[in-house]
């Protein structure tokens, strides 16, 4: 029998002990590190930066560069990844990064890097992903000669920089593996490149939007047989959509908005794999083909801002995956009932703003239970709103402006039950009806924006409005409302935009209005609109309520009394309009403390006194109007107020100054100077009389005194 110790010694074969010994030795020995050449190349990048985003603490020359922040190495200690996105780096990109012969991925996006893009990176024999997007890189892209060996680059993202010049054409001949090319949001010129379609068999994504590309859409795109995304919106492309493009049946995303494309959409339905079609902002004409129903994968349809017409085809009902229909600002007509919206259960947004649709709002729309935004404004719909709109439990944005809707009380009662509704525009309807009073309306628990303007509504500013707890914007202008401005307006803690102008409101401006929390505070509303909201004058697109200026517009009413002294509490106010009322008294000097003001209109009142010189402290003031009052004194000739035209001061005959062409005479003087001036007249007579007797000596004294008193 063998000793126990001998049995244990021979239990495992000899090779096992050899492997174990190797592992132990490898663990015990110092870890390999990156080469000095790799470390030097990386430190060259760091040395050239004016701001290094805290990398110095990690990128130490006495440490292995494989352990540096943002650096990844392979098992054999070759640097494969440099990932320094959004680090606040400033300065040029070092061409020495091209010496990293094992580098596969370089991500420097979201910094403040400047200068050009080194040719050494574009022509690298190892890099497969190069992302320098969202920087400040300038200049053009270098052309690589066709004799250059094939490069392995698969993804090139140079978007959102300051690149200029003609876009390369030959470079792409050597990019045999290219899959994604994103050069959007630069200033490239020339034509859309088609070279990758031939040289790179896997080329799938071409993103060139927001540049200055011109010419027609090239027919050569037909060679992009696996292309899934073509995006070249916001350029200067022209001509028609080439029929060859419709043979690229692999396309899933076709986005060419805001160019100068024209002609009909014939052939578009061959692209049966389309998920997103965006041709908005062009000059596309004709009808939507009924065969659009063949695009069964279509999710987003954007044909807004074109010259399209005709009725909507019933075939649209077959696009059952649609989530967005955007046809605003066209010439579509007829009844919406041609489309069976009951089939479109995935719809979230419908925007038909500015068209010529007629008839009733089809009740099939109310079966789209996922709908979050519905805009039917500026059409020719009529009748009363159906109670079935209450089925839209997710509806957040509703705009029905300028149709021929009736019965405002019932409309508000129906909509007030919606717990999801945050934005409601129903102006230019309900003509000459009466604003609902008292407790007839109850609800709107999450409503933030309410516009009932231009309806010629009579009645008062009703108390039910005070019970909308989250109201931030209230627009009741251009109606026939009477009575005083209620004090409860200041209890709306989130109200920052109040426009009740052009009504027949009476009484004084309530002092409670000077305590509106959102006009005292710099806070803004965090909500985002489901659809963009447009302001005609000036034409601006708003994506969220908080982007609107903070406004108090009480103009064109019958308000009396003084401008409240406590108006200086509204520190966040951007626009103040009290024009065309019957306000009296002086312009409060403390308005000058509202340093955020950009608009101040006090015209057409009965204001008296002088223009407070402290108003020159309103350095952001761009619109100023105090015409048609009874103001007096000098108009400031320096400072902010001196930059406004005479029309800002007209109708105040007692005002003087170069702006109105009415000279003020002697400058305003102190009481002591005025008294001295009176004495001066007597002294002049005295000295002239004595001049006969005292000759030149007395005349000399007169000149000295005259100089003193002037």
C-alpha cells in the first residue's frame, strides 16, 4: 500500500502542474503595459489642448496608458478605444492619434475642439468608427486619391461642426467597408455623393441634412441597394424626386424636408419598406396617391408646407402602423370621413393646420385611443364638438382654432373632464356667444395653456378660470368682455402669460396683479408641447410654453387710475402693454427696475409728467411706445431711449428734443441757476449803461460776467 502522501502527489498529471506554474508566474510578475509610442501619441493630444477636462490627473506619464481614463486596450496592451465624449475639451485634434496603429474606435464628440480634421485619422488603416460630432471643427475634408489602399472605416460621424467647402467625392472610393456617413449640420456645398453606393456594398445610412447641398437628387442612388436611411433635409436641393430613387426598396427612412423639390408623389408607394416619409417644406404638388395604403409599415407621414391638394385617399386607412400624420399648410379639401381612423389605432399625432377640410369632425378620430395631439385649426369644420372626444384619454394637445364651432359652454364642459389635456386652443369660434359663468365649468386639472381669443365673447372674466390650478398661459384677447380684472388672477401660481387686451374691461389695474408669482420669479414652465406652436408676429416656432416670453398685456380696454407703483415687483416681466386705456398720472420711475423688459407700451393714455431718465436702465428694451399722452420735458438724447424713432413719442406736444424736432431751448437748470439768470438780465442793462462812462474796462467786466452766467 502506497503512503497517503504519495497518492496525493500523483493524483493530477504533470501537465496540470506545468499550467498552474505558468499561471502563478504570470500573476506574480508585473503586468504588461502600453508601449511608449502609444503613450507618446496620446500625450501629444493632451499637450495640444487648451482645456483638458481633468484628464491630466489620470493621464500621467508614470502610469500605464491602458489604465488612463477613456482608454481601452486589447489583451496584448494595444490601444483600441479612445472615448472622450463630452469632456469639455478645447483645442485641436492631434494628428499623432493616427500613430495608434491598433486604434479601432475614436470618439471625441460633444466637446469644443477646433481646427481641422487630421487626414491621418480619416486615412487610418485601423479605425473603424470615427466620431467627432458636435465640436467646432473647421475647414474642408481632404480628398483621398483613388490609389489609396482600401480603408476599414465603417462609421464616420462629423455632424454638427463648422466644416465648409465642396463635399469629397473620391474619398469614398477607398472606403470599401463604409456603412454610416453622417455629415449633417455643417456648411458643405456641392452635390449629394453617390460614390459610396458603388464602392461600399454595405452602405446603409447617408445623413446630410442642414448643409448647403444643391442640384437634383442624383440618379446614382439607385446603386445603394441596401440603403435604409437617406436624409438630406434643409439644403438647396431642387427638381423632382427621380423615379430611380423609388427602386431603392430597402429605404426605411426618407427625409428630404425644407428643400425646393417639386412635382407629384407618383411612384413613392414602391418604397414598401418605408417607416418614415418626410417631404415637408417643399413644393410637392398633386394628390396623395390612393396606393399609399401599400406602405403598410409607414409610421410617420410628413407632407406639411407643400402645394398638395385634393381629398385624402381612403387607402390611408390601410397604413395601420401610422403614429403621425402631418399635412399642415397645404390645400387639401373635402371631408375627413374618407379616412377610416378606426383602423389607425396607433395614431398619436394628427396635424391638419391650414387646409380646406369641410364638414363635421369625423367621429372615427375619437377611436384613436393613443392620440396625444390633434390640430384641426384653420379649416372649415362646423357644428358642435362631440362628447366622444372624451374617449381620447391620452389627449394632451387640442387646437380647433378658426373653424365654425358653436356652443362654447358645452365644449368647455366636455373638455374639462379630460385629465390629460394640457394645451387648448379654441379661438376664432363661438362668435358672439357668452363666456360661461360661475361654476358651469369644473375640471381642467392639468391644463396649462388656454386660448379663447377672437371670439367676440360677451360677459366677464369668469371665476371658473381661477380653479385651473396649473394654468400658465391665458389668452382672452379680442373679445367683448366687460367688468373689472379680478383679483384672483394673482392666485394662479403658474400664470406667466396673460393677454386680455382688446376687450372692454373697466376699473383700475388691481394691485394684486403686481403679485403674480411667475412674473416675480425667474422660474419657467417645464412642459413640452406635443406639437409646435406658432406665433405670427414675429413668426416664431415654440416647442414648450416656457419658451414664450413672460407677458402682461392689458392694452385696449377702458382701465382707469394710476399705473401701480408696485409694478417694480414683476422682475421677470419681458413684455408690458398698457396701451389704449384711460390711465393717468406719471410713469412710475420704478419701471426702470424691470431690467428684463424688452417691450414697454404705454401709448394712448392720459399720462403726464416727464419721461423718467432711469428708463435708460432698460438695456434690453427693443420696443418702446409712449405716444399719444400728455407728457412733457426733454426726451433723453443718450442711452437706450435715444435709440427709438419719433413715432415712439408722437402725440405728446409738450415733449421736446431732436427726435421730435421740437427744440427744448435752454437746458433744464437748478433753482439757483434760474434765479441767477433773472439777475443776469438786469446786470446786462446796468453794464451797458455804465459802458458809456467806464469804457473798455467795464465792457471787459461784462464779458467775464456773461461767460460766468451762461
